[in-house]
C-alpha cells in the first residue's frame, strides 16, 4: 500500500518537474526573443 503511494508521489513530482522545466525553457526563449526584438543584446 505504502509503496504504491510512494511510487505515485514520485511520479507526480517527476511530472511536475518536467512541466516546470518545459515552462522555464519556453519562458527563457520568449524572454530572449523579446530582448532581441527590442534591440538589446
């Protein structure tokens, strides 16, 4: 019982980390694009 809960928790954390990673990459790319279009380095 506890093992199943632990596995589910680690899976949820893994999915959350993956979403954060993707969101961070998108934000970074968008930020870089905004800076370029604004004419900054």
